[in-house]
C-alpha cells in the first residue's frame, strides 16, 4: 500500500528543486550580504578581486621581476636592497603585501620561504599561495627538515650548500631570487621570465634550465 | 609553533599537491577576497588577520583535523567571522540569522531561477 506523507513529499520537493550550497558557502553569503549592507565592502570589488587573482595575477609577475633582475644589474641591486621599492617600479606592489624582502640564491646558499604561523605570502606578485604552502605539514616541516622537503620536490641540495629558511609574517614577506641558468645570455627578458617557476621564487625549486634542455 | 604530527601522516606528499587548484570552491575565493578587502579598508590590520588565522590553524592542528585545503579555508572563514564580529556591529547572531535567510531562499527558489534575498535593513 502506498502511503501519502505530506512532510516527505515536501522534503523531496525541496531536494529536487533546490541546490542548497554547503554550510561554509551559506556563511560566506551571509557575511557578504551583511558587509555590503553596512557599506564595508562592495560586491563588484569582491568579484573583481576574484577575477584578478584567479585569472590575471599569478606567478608571472614575480617571474618578470626575476628576469629583470637577471638582465639589469642596477635593478638587481635595488631589488636586493629594498624589494618593495624596486617592485613598486613595476607597479606590482599590493597594498596589503607589507614589506617585501628579496633573498638571493647563490652557488653556496639556497633559500626556502615558509609562513609557520599561517600563510603569509607575497600574493600581489606571486598570486594565491599554492595548496601545499598552506598545509600544516609544509609549515612545520620546512623549518624542521628543509632538506627533506626539498628532496620531496625533487631538489637535491648537496651538503656544501647552506639552506636558509625564512619565516614570513604579515609585515615582512620574502621572494627568492633564483640563480640565472647558464647559456641564457641571448634570451630576451620575456624569454627569461618563461624559465622562472613559481616554486623557484618560494625555494622549492632551484636549478632552472632552458626548456630545450629539458626536452633534450 | 607546535603542530600535531598526525597531520603530517594524513597529508599526501607535498609535491603531489603542487598542481592542485588554489581554490576548490567559490566560497573560498570569496572569503579570502573579503578578508583582503577588509585589511585594505582598515577594518582590521594584516597583523590582526595573520595572528587570528594562525591561532585558528593551530587549534585546527591540535584537533588533528585533516590537513587539507578545505580545513585551511574553514579556518579562514572562522577567522573572518571572528574579526568582523570584533571590529564591526555585525555579531554572530546577525551572521547566523542572515545565513538562515539564505538557506530559506535557496530552499524556496525553484531550480533554475536566481536565488535572492528580500533585503531588509539590518
């Protein structure tokens, strides 16, 4: 015998005719509605931020900074002395990035950046931090076992190379200036930038090589 | 900072996360965008944000929550709610009430039609 249960039918109707977002998504919608109503944000600027950071602003800005430093010794010196001012010359410095320090890899030093507290990251020039940078495992292991973390990323650091770990804060963030690959003297700045990986500017990549060499 | 080691074990190898998307769901991007906008507008400082998010992540690690991007962004959302409550007239009760309004709106809107709220001054 088929029973008619009004409550169940109503539930089924709701299920079929609604696409209820997750609990977190509902809480975010509530916040956005309230903040807009109070004049603390506007929806257009939030949409523009998301579009910019998911589509336009990525590590290529950082790669341009690195390529310019490789190509222009005066700029490199200004960059290492005062990263924020030098990057501001290119118009890339975000309001909320805080002070930015550029740390330079050499033959004998490798730099690795982490934020042990949360996930401070120079996102105005590198885009949103990768998933692993925000993971608790990276934030703890980068300090405790940097060589182990680097090995996991395929970066073998010989014992004669010193590994320095830099802990970012909201007020001081870091950008690694990787070493220029050999045999790249003839390349343009844009071509040089294409060799620079996001991870090399965080420190989980080290030896950048020309793509043709990879294929060979 | 002490992190619960059990999180290390729960995580897939870091390098396997290298190609993962920076956001898994739209709300994660929206939460981060609101946090950055509120820092820029001065409702709270970058230091306030960093310290509060750090505390929330520490609590999450101490609970041995799974070390995932979802867990991270849940901490982002919790921190955002807390700082908004601390620095504005928007309190937890108002947030909860507005969340209920959105749930009702979704449930009462036929599929395919835009979901909107009947806005009342708050």
